[in-house]
C-alpha cells in the first residue's frame, strides 16, 4: 500500500503568474450527477482563484441529488439550478437568459449537450462570449443504448452546429478528442483548442489504512483498483480475468471496483467466481482515499478522451496500467509514469504487466514518484485554470474587450 507519513494536507496549488483583473465566468452544465465532467467542476473551483477567475455554476437538471455539488461547495461555489428539463422546453431560453443577465458574467462556459445548445444560444442572444468543452472523442459511445439511436446522433450534430455558429471557442480535453472532432468536419481548426483538465488533490496520511479497514482488506494485501463508470467498454471484464489469472500466485490480491452504472449486474456476475477477491464499492465521493489504499490502478478502457482516474492516480503516486487509446497517452508515459497496453486489452496482457509490478515494490514506487512529478508539472487544478484563463482572454480580445491585465 502506498501511503504518506505526512500530516493531513491539501496539495495542488502550483504558482501561476498573477493576473491583474478578476474575470467572471459562468459555467453551465446539464447536471451535477456522478460523472467526470460534473465532478471536475469542484476541482476547477479550487484552482480558479489562482488564475483570477470568479467562478459561478448553473446546472439545468436535478439528477441523483446532485452529488457533484459537494465539491463546489467545499471550495466556496454554490451552484444554482436553472431548471431546464429538455431541449424543446418552450420557456428554456427565456429562463436561461434571465439567469445569464443576473449573473452578468464576462464569459459563459458550457459543458455537455443540453447546456451547449441552449446555453450557447441564450448567451449569443445577449452578446455574451461563449466557450464549450467537449468531453468525449467524437464517435465514442458512452455505452448507453440511447447513444446508438438516430435521435442521439442528431443531438450531437445539433450541438456541434450551435457551437460553430453561435459560440466563440470549442475546447477539447485532449489532442485525441480535438482530432476526432475535426475529422467530423464540425468546426474549423483555429476555433478548436486542446486544454487538458487538472485536479485538486487532497491527501490524508491515514486515508489508505482507513479505506482498507472499511472494506475489510488486510494491511499486507496487494490492492488493484478500477475507478470508472460501470458500463460496456471500460474493460472490467478483462481486469477480472487478469485477477483470476494472478490469484494462484498472489492469493492476497484484491480488486476494488469503484463506481456504478448500467453494466453493474453483468460485471458482478463475472466476478462471482472470485469471491471476496473482488470488492464493489458503488459510487464514492473520495476516489483519492481509495487510491491511497491502492498499489496499482487498472484502466483497460476501449476508448477515453481524458480519464480523470489517471490524473488522480498520478496525484496519489499510484502506478497505472491503461490502454493506449484516446487521450490516455497524453497522461501516461509508457514505462515511465505507468504502463500502456496495446489495443484491445486482454486479461493475459494485463496479468503479465501486473505480475511484474506486484513482484517489485521498488518499481511501483519509482513509477509512482515519476507520475506524481508529471502531475505537479502538468495536471494540477491551478495549471488547468490558468490554461482556461488564456482561452477566455483570447476570446475577449477577439471580441474587442480584453480584460485588464490580459496579454
């Protein structure tokens, strides 16, 4: 188990150049349910002040009790429900326009399909600059049956059309996502930029031991984790196969499956023959505490634009084994900060790489330390916020109203 002997501490705020004038940014997102885009807003709230960003957040739908709101509140941002249930709500644009007028932001930043369409149109009608972030590789399915419908594909094209005609900039979370978006001919290259996400890490020295005790895992067990939604295409099947291959040689091996989703019961059935070697936690709001109890993160995805779990692992000094697809190689440097698997990932390949890491604690430690250094250099919340601030300033300069202190 990787653990720190330091006192409880929150890290992340690498220094960035001070900016002379604060910039008011309204972030609009479909909901604050469990999800990568949603939970990352709390990390952005942590890093925003260092980039001179005054952040406010509006969300359109109440789903699952809005668990991602907790991260925002922890960093002083109280999200507001604008209450737009569907694209064809006749009062939606008027409701959004009222919200935008009241907040009076310098820039409106939208996330996910409903907010991209309605938020961008409402902002355009008020003359407000807009930026939209795309969180998937174009053509990537999230594994939901609705993704394959003609209506779902039409919504994607509509969102792209609105971004192009009414928005100022499209942000892709990785170069892979940017290239795939441009291949669809949905926008012009100069309007689509890559901004890697970042996270604000909060580590406690006792977190790993506490999670192991809670989950009934022995202190000397070797722990693997998967931290991702439970749906097709995330590789839980091959991760479970890898554990089955390794158990004869590593009888104390445990796989912690963090998350929930549409394939939950199917994945549970696959894991049943392994008994208590596989532990399902469901959704948790403390993924980095689970990573503090983890020896290796396994992420054998079939596609991912820029998986947050890999950033969290790097921040926690945990080596990863992940598939060389999408934005993964923009995070993981093969044999330096983790191990990249050839596509498609197999249980045999994962087991072989895991055996090498599990047998060598010093190798795990070296890889984890290099991953942490890369995190500090590239993926902190403060650095993410600074990169976003550059995009916002560029948009305002193009609009002829540069903020004070902008380059």
